[in-house]
C-alpha cells in the first residue's frame, strides 16, 4: 500500500530537482569558462559562463531560506530532526548546504582580494579557488545526503527518478574534482620533485577521486551504479567536445575576438578519463570495486596523463624512469588513501538520517586519521602562483589586468599585465601578442624595466618566451622597488630593434603574503571536513 507524500516531502523532492539542475548547469558553466579563458580571454564578472556558474545560487538560497524558516517556526511537529543553531533548526543536509554556500560567497570575496594583490588567476588551484571548490563540493555532497534521506523516509513511495538525482549530482561532484585536479595537467605544476625524481601528481589526486566515488555509486544506485556514472562521464565528454566550442562562439559579441592559436583543445572533455568505462567493465567482470588492488590499477591505467592530448605529452616530458617511479609511488599512496577513505560513504549516510542531534563534545580516535590524510594532501599541494600565463580581455573589469595597444616602428602589439599597477617584490606576468589577431614577423621580444636614481638609471632586462609558435610572448617581471619607473617593450623585426616606453608607478608589496594566503585557503575546508565528520559520528 502506498502512502500519500506530505507537502514537505514534495517540497524537498522539488528542491532536489532544482539542486541537481543547478549542479549540472554550473559544471557545464565551468567547462565553458575554462575554454573561454583559453580561447577568448579574461572578461568582467558577469560573462555568460560565469552566469551559468552563479545563476543557481539564487534559487537554492531562496529554497533553503524558506524551508529553514518554515521548519523552525511554522512546523508544529514535535519530532523535528537535525540540530539547532540559535532559534533555527533544520536537517543536517540543509545546514551542510548553508555552510557550502557561505564558503562560496566568502571564497568569491577572497578571490577578489587575491586578484587585487596578485593579479589574474592562471592556474586552477589558487588559495581562493580552494574555498570556492570546497563550497561547491560541500553543497553537492549535501544534495546526495538529502536525496538519501528522502529515499529512507519515503521507502516504497520513493519516486524512481530520485536515483537520477543522485547520479547527476555524483557526476557533477566527480567532474568538479577532476576539473580542480586538471591543474596537475599544466606543464608548470604537473610534477613534484622528490629526491630529483619528478612525481606525476595527477595519478594521486584524480585516482583518489575515482576510488571514493565509483564504489559509492554501486552502493547507492545498485550493482550497475558505477557503470552508469562512468557512462555519464563518457557522454559528457562527447557533449563537451561539441557543445563547449559552440557555446563559446555564440556567447562572443563584437567586443570579443579569438586569441592566436584558437580554438584550443577542449580541456573540459580531456580532463575526464576516456578509458574509464571500458576499464571498469573489465574490472566488474573479473574482480570487484571493493578490491583495492584492481581499483588502483583501474584508476592509474585510465588516467588521462597517458593520452597525448595536451600541450605536451606528460610521460615523455617527465621521462620513462620518473614515470615508472610515479606509478609505483602513486600505488603506495593510493593504498594508504584507500584505508583512510573507507568511512566516507558511511559518514554521508549517517548525515542523511532523520535524527535529532546533540552537538556535545566528544573525542574520536578516527579524527586523527582524517588530520593525517589532510596533512598528506597539503604536503603534495604545490604552491601555485596566481599571476602567470593567461590570456586576457581588454580593459579593467572586475578582476582584469591593464592592457595597452602600442606601436613599435609600425608594428602594433597588445601588452597585457596580469596586475596593474604592479606591486614591488612580486612577479608580474606580462603577455605580448600581435594586434588584431594578426601574426607579425617578430623575431624577438624583451622587456627592460628602467629604475631612475641619483646616478642615472638601472635597467633590468627580461626576455619573453614564445611557446608553441602561436605568436604569444610571455614572461615574468620582478619589481624590487616601489615608486615611479618605466617599462620599455623592445621588438626585433627583420633585424631592426626599437621600443616603446610605458610609465608605471609600482605600488608597495601585497598586504597578504602568499604563505598566509595558502594557510587560510587550506584551514577553512580542512575545518569543514573535521566538523562534519564529527557531526556524522554523533549520529547513531
């Protein structure tokens, strides 16, 4: 016999649909945004891909605010579940979403401050991006917890499409992790040197993601859950290849133009493992996802670093010996990670229970393992700069750099600064490219920074690099002193050299040192993990 669902149940089911759509649209927005930055450049805050990322926050906040108010003050039921924060009470998954949204908002403010201190982000993992990624992932995990809560509550009256909500949110979560760890496919940070051996980091981080969520897909969606998840990943890759370049082109206005070398590789598709589904079919036939050895072999063999689809082929650049050592090292780390992560699914399931929770102090021996795991991840997190290679849009938008169009002996070039005005004792990335997207016959470009003093002037030369022959020169300028200076952009064209000078008033060093920025970046997400893990263990 089926029971009629309550208005609260129907509201939460509708909310889950909104949440799932939000996660999927936002992840597609991230895919388009990554391609937009590469093919078109940097723009103001409300670009089309940014709107795709941000638009779901408003309805999500309205749903959450309405539900918490109703649940706290208008719901007269005596068996309310969750816990109180002040006069408000809500289920655990709702509080998790609120924490995630708060982290996202503060991460955005932190990101703005980071840009004013260190310029444009040019790698995916930066201090403020750790907050924004962590906030989004926390909302996605909370969505799964709420979906599991509804499955437990409704039982036989649960709609079958609720599994699609879990699958869609799992896809968004796995893709979210893979997009973040695409940072380790960048030539600047793809390896970490230990005892003169370059360890390929992507094996560890991307592999750990799949080791967590593939078994959980089977656990929550049935015996074919992991196959469904890998199939949705493969389908999204094919869709990305077609849809992302198309969306970039239709979103462009007459104010935008393609960068030299565009369209580039569709990074959103290539950061997901193409070989995962066929490899998973083999594992499911001959072994089990509960077998750590077969699972580790699967995630390493399916890793995208084996595919020569990026700027450089990573194993070839690192070397055969270092690649083999990386595989052995990654197997050892992933074996430890397997032990540390075994309780992750159970923790989410406890957070999904309809229970009243008392937030009293308790000691938990397992929390030490969590701290160890977080510390190990921090040790392997390279210090990523926020002011290196990047393609930028004209103007001074929300976080955009200064951009000059200059004429050097009738050769027109754009000169783009990743931070303006530059700050002393900080590396400032500079990019020079031909104007109007034309390929000029430029043999060499260099920059000379001129410091005036009582005895004349001091010059510092910086040679720019032209990588991959796409008519873009880049390099890093260092300003040891603040105050009035000038920057000379030198070009050699057909053996003739000339320059144009740009005056600049260099500001003092940034208020927030890089080490402190990273400490803040890591501390809050780590604290969130410990808090919610502790709350999970209080639910019996």
